[in-house]
């Protein structure tokens, strides 16, 4: 796997893990714009890995 793709993938996993951890541990909820941001980052990682 290319280093740039791996770096982007781990970054996206970190963002998602932080959001899920805050939800489970602290009962915090993301606003819809937060979920949209996570979706955009995830879509960018998928796009990078398919090119």
C-alpha cells in the first residue's frame, strides 16, 4: 500500500474512532455537519485507494 494512502486511511480511522469513542464514553452526539465531514473524509480515502 502506498504511504500516502495508508496515512490518509489511518487519519480517517482516527477521526471516526474519536467520534465513536466520544459517543460511547461521554454520550456526546455529533451534529449532522460532523457526520457529513466524516463521510467526506471517508469518501476521499476510498477515492484515493481506488486510483
